[in-house]
C-alpha cells in the first residue's frame, strides 16, 4: 500500500459551561465523548448496507479489572449500525483455560478470576460489565463456540504459522467493526486494532500456539491413572485424550490448547512447552491477524480505537493499575495498522502521568516525545508489532490524521 490511509481522530476534551445553573447546548454537547463516538463513526460506516449482518467485535474485560472499555461507547456503535439499516450483534471469543480460578483474600472473602474462558462465566462477567442485551439492545455471541473450539482452518504464509484456526462464527456476518480499547500489553507492547484481529478473532488453538512454543505434552513420569479419576478425559471439549497402557495419550492434531486438562489433572500429568519470547509472540499474533484478513475481506472491516484510560497492561489483567498518559481520544479507520500507528504516535507525543510506587512515593512522569510502553516495560517494543503487521501486509504505517 503506497497511499496514505485516513485515520479520523476526535479529541478527548469535553467542554462544560460553568453557568448557574449549568447548561448544555448543541455546541458543547458536540464535544461529549459519546457524541463524538457517533460523529467519528459517521466517517467510516458508509460500507454498511441495509440488511447487513454486522458483527461488533468487543472485549468485555476480565473480572476485577476496572479499566476496560465502558459499555456506553459500544452502545453508540450499536445504535450507529442500526441507523444505517444494519443488524448488529456483539461478538467475542473465549480466552485460554476452561475454569474460574478462586483466590482467597481473607477468612470470609474469596475472589474468582479467569471468567472469560467459557460461555457461562464469560456471560456472567459480560453482564456485570454492562455488555448485556438489556442494556445494549443486542445479544453477545461467542463466535468460537462455548469453549473456543468452533474454528475454521485458514492457510497462510506467515512469519511463523502456515495455518491458523480462525473463529468460525466470524463468517456468519457480512461486515465487522472491531472496537478496541487502546492500552499496553505485557507481551505485545500494546493492544489495539491489530491485536483485536490477531487474538480476538481466532479460536483457542491459535491463542494457545501464539503464547506457547509447542503443543501440550503428557508427563509420562507423573501421569498415573491409579492416582486420578481421569479428569483430563472428562474435561477435554473435543475428546483429544484417551488412555493407553495406563497413561494418557494426547492427540496433538486435534488438541485446541484450552488448558483444561492441565488445570484439572491432580498429578501434574500434563505439561506445556515454555512461553514464546515476546517478539515471537507478537509475530504469531500478527500471523493470526493475517489469516483473519485473508479469509474475511479487509474492505468489509472497520476499526475504532478508544485511547482512554491508557494503562500499561491489557484488559485481561486484573490489576490494570492507573493510566500512564492522559486520555488521547477516539480514532477510526479502515486500516488496522495505520490506526494503531496513529495511537502509538499519540501516546509517544503525550506527556506521561505520575503514579504512586510501592512505597507510596510519586514517580517522575515520562516526558512527551518518549514512547511509554517500551520504556516502562523494558521487555517489549511497539515497533515489533508494527513491523510484523507490515511484513504480513496488514496495512500501512503512512497515515493522514483527520480531526473531526
């Protein structure tokens, strides 16, 4: 792609008249961020035709995370699609794992984490975070099935992957709008439109393969069916495990890497390979994204990034902590690489925010002109994701920023 991609941008600033009584009119309400969401959507939703089935890809946030994208913004996307004659549905995929993980806080207080790994628990946290049909006016559908196994294999020539398991339910829609909360990520440096494609639109198998260097393995020294109730067989959603010669045998050709067997085995008879290094993880996620765009026409996808509450870690993390820069605004585009590059540039140009360290002392904020994600999390670099996306031909880093 040689020409510049348009990235529309709305400032996060809102105007309030300090009159007595406080009043609102058309002029100042056009600065309201929910109103600006509709205004910026008008710039990118001309691709929707009356009757189109439109999947609105969301991330509802993990339990006990309080920095996830507020449902109010996504409700504006829903209403904008309806105004164009489209038929919207919120769509999401399952995370890795199969069960909620309890953590004891005190004698009478436990918290349950990892709610986004199966339909029942994912539905519960979606409702708690406002992504319910009663509030949104549309249903939330898991496009990779109840346990992440509903997938379609797509052949590609990626940096690492030659085939990718894309969430099969994605292909039930005519158009897709990827709604992303722009923020940092502990392994990927940042999460935006590209990660919404490469992690949010694939089935569990390729989430797992992006994180780990290889398939799950049976630990023959630990596996002993006389010391268990064959929980691995019971929990496997696709029957990829059987017993041979008093030991579990795992069919890696069908295993989706949900980690259910590893979670349930009482004798630690299932082992994962080591985690991938961060740069390789990023490249794998961009391979995943390439498969999504190779199988679902890029011209039928639009992107909107909300660079608000920009934390150092992602919405999968429970303790997201405080924002590291001021709110940067709302971005929209038809190019996932261009929109993420624009967000990185905005994050770099913004001044950092101070925060309290573990000793209760205020830190010195990073100045404008310094890229914050890579500087604060020294194990990652945002350029790795942008470079891998460019290698996979996901878009262009050359963009024209259009203020609305």
